[in-house]
C-alpha cells in the first residue's frame, strides 16, 4: 500500500517533536536536576559535561544501530523501536538519585533518540515527489524542533522530574499513531530484490570518494551543535565571564534559540525550494551564524534580554538542520540511505563530546571565551570546505543503489 504523504508527514513531524522534546530536556534541566541529586556548585560543569557526553555517545552508537536496522529491516521498525526505548528511558530519568544512574539512563535515552530523525526523513524523502521533498522535510523539522520550545516552557512550570515523565508519556502515546504509517515503496522494492550491501555500514567508508562525501555531510552540520551544545548549554558559564548584568539560564537560552531554529528550519526548507539549491542555503546560514557568534562572545556586560535575543537569531541561522539531513539522504543509494541518514545526524550530535572535551582542556590556559572561539573557528572552517565539495542534490532522483 502506498503511503499517504499527509499522514506520513504529520506522524513524522509529531515523532520528531517528541524526540526533540526529550533530547533537549537534559540541557534545560541540567543545573536544577544536578543540584537536586546532591551535586555541589563547583562540580556542576564537570558532571554536566560527563552526563551530556554519555547522552551523545548513546546517540552515536544508536545512530549506527538504527541506521543499519533501517536498511535491513525497514524504516518503520526503526520508528517503533527507537521511540519505545527513549520513552521508557526518559520515564526512568524521573527517578534518578545519583549522577551515575543519571549517566546510564542518558546513555540509554541517547541510543533510543538516535533513530527517530533519520528514519523519518528517509521515509519522507523516499515517498514525496522529487520537487517537493524539501517542503516535506522542512515541515517535519520545523514542527519537530518546536519540541525543544515546549520542553523549555514546560520546565518553567513543573519540576524537572515531572518534565521527564511528560516526555516519556508523550512518546508512548505517539506509538499509536505509528500504525498509520506504511513502508516506503523504494525500500520495499529493494528488499524484494535482496540487494547487496544492504545496510552495510562499512560500505560508507569505501571507496574513498564515498567516505569523503559522508564525512562532508557530517562536517557541514557540526556548527549547529556547536551553537546548541556549547553556546546555549553553557550559557550560565559564558554569562559569568561576560559579566552579564544578571545570571543567565541555559533553559531560557535553549528555549529562545530553538524558537529560532523551528522558524529557521521551515524558512531554510522553503528557501531551498525557491532557490532550487540546498548548498546556497547552507552557505548563507554558516555566514550568518559566524557573525552572530562573534557579536555574542564580545558583548561584555551583556544583559539577559540581549543574550536571549542573540540566541534566537543564532537559532534562526542554525535552522538548516532539515536541509542538512535532506542533503545526506539525497547523497546515497536506497541500500545504505537509512544507514547514512540516521548515523550522520547522530555523529553530528556526538561531536559535542570532542568539543566539550576540547573546551575543558583549553579553558585553564586560554580561558572560556578564547577556547570557545578557537573551537568555533575550526568547526566553521571545516564546514565551509566540506560544503564547497559536496554535490548539489536538489533535483536528484532517489531511485538508485550504491554498487
């Protein structure tokens, strides 16, 4: 049975909404939750980095697992399995009492969260007509990323434990809607033909040309998580160094930035359709991000209002996440499309691990702001170089296999 595009997009968008709601939770409730389980003030950053890294390592491992499963067994099975795992994990997060318990459960949640986006975008991209793919993926990401906004608002109203419970319950409720979605015809045709290299992760690494294409897809999006995982998550620490007029909240920084991201994802998707180019949209976004970050990190005595306003515009600039995932999906054949599309975003998310480790290493000698600036320079330089060499895929047919 051929999937109905409207139902598919609606379910994928709601699924990604719950995914992002849960993914953003730790960054939003980090300080409050760690204080409540007994972490001292001078250990908040160190323990927070360890827990964030646990989640991101889970995302990295889950991205590989779910991606391979999506190419071998189908995109739908990944949607069911991933949301069930992260929903249960987030319910369990509400009961943690020690940092070690917290770290283990953030890792499990990360594994579960890794499967949603790649499977959803792959399914939407393989179902919609070539000229309308950008619209579908923009809607999925725009609605989905608004989940972080709702998470920020909910966290302002209820306790962090209740917020985790709400996220888990939302995920379990979403499972009912999954029964309205059917498998993509491209996958079904491939599966019936028993295609070679189906879901072979190592096939992404050879020949070298294919590996460079995969690496380039990843590198163009790491600036997004530099902004989300470094600038917004550690807003309180950045505010102290900038001598902000009042303490900054990571939850509010994430909230305002994700409002921008939600709008930016829709706009970038629409703009890519108007310009008939994914690359031009990403290039413009990278330039705008760089300018805004430079303004943010040089605003001594910054007020919370100014910081959150700049955070909104940085979010708007980083709203090319849907375009990035769509580009990745369009680069690879049906037999490894899910593997690439699911693993790449989670490698990007997991890039927070080396970035935070680099920051903790650079901070003692260079200071927080200089360390962040140096990491940002490297990240944006690699993204620009990678984008230059990537193929434009706007009008590319997805009815092909990797040999």
